C-alpha cells in the first residue's frame, strides 16, 4: 500500500520556547526511515513518473527542483521519466567506497505518484551505468502490492523474457536523458544483485532476508 508522507511546505519550523508543538512530530526526514519493510524495499519518490523536472530532497529544505549554475530550473531535455524515481532511505553510497555520496537510486515502474510518497517495492533488477567516469547503479523495481503493479513481474528473468520492450525503453531512456554519449551502459544485473547493493549501502541495522 502506498503511504503519502506529509512533510509540510517546508522542513524548518520556528517554534517559541513555550509552544506546545513538538517539532519532532511535525518533521520527518525521509533519509532516516527504514530501508526495509518486511520483505519489501522502501523507496521515497522524488520525481513522479511522467515529469521532466529534476526534483531532489535536501535535508532541512525539502523537495526542491534542482537549479543550474545560472539559477535556471533543471529540466530533462528528453522524454519524461518512465517511472517514479527516488532513493532508498537509510542508504548512503559512501564516496570513500566508490559511491556518489547520495542514497541508492531506484526507478519504480508503475503509475505516477506524488513527490514525497513512500513506496514498498520489490527489486527486479539493477541497471549498471557509467556516468562521467563514475559507476552509477539504478535499482529497477515494481510495487510490492500486486494490485499496484502495471507489470506482473517479480524477478529479472520475468522482466527480461516477458517484458523485454519495457526493459529496452528503460535502458534507452537512461542512456539518453543527459544527452548523447554521456552515460554508458555497463550491464544489467538480477534482483539478487539489487538486494546486495541495498545491503552494501545500508546505514540502518535492518536484516535482509
């Protein structure tokens, strides 16, 4: 089931000393949520499927449309995002271990949901890319609840054999959304590899089954 995280219009709340408002009950930092929920992976959606706007969560500031060096709004000059794009909470791809310093990226195949939505998903594979010389891993997932899926798949084999056209669309999108010859395809990996990536970058203590 989809759970909408209400974070308010901003994440900074000024409270007087005698206020009866508990700031901790108002503010929820999605980075601190569990990475795992039972047998499913948690994902915080930053960019809804079907938009071209590059939205990212910034601690203390909320969900913000990225800006360019000249202050302009960052918009992807390509087809809209083919799925709901976000990150796994309580993960950090440590730059000291070859990561990019952010949470683990996930593309969730399915109908568009709002920015800030917490989704329970099942990883079905991992797309391995090289972006400007750095390895960039994109976990590909579907909703954990079968009723919320647009593709009836739970494994990479199902995804590859029964939905190869969708797999090719996702691959082509990631190879072109930053422009020609910027992103290089390394390989695809299966759902077991995707779970290992989660385990590698976890910062919480949830055990993976």
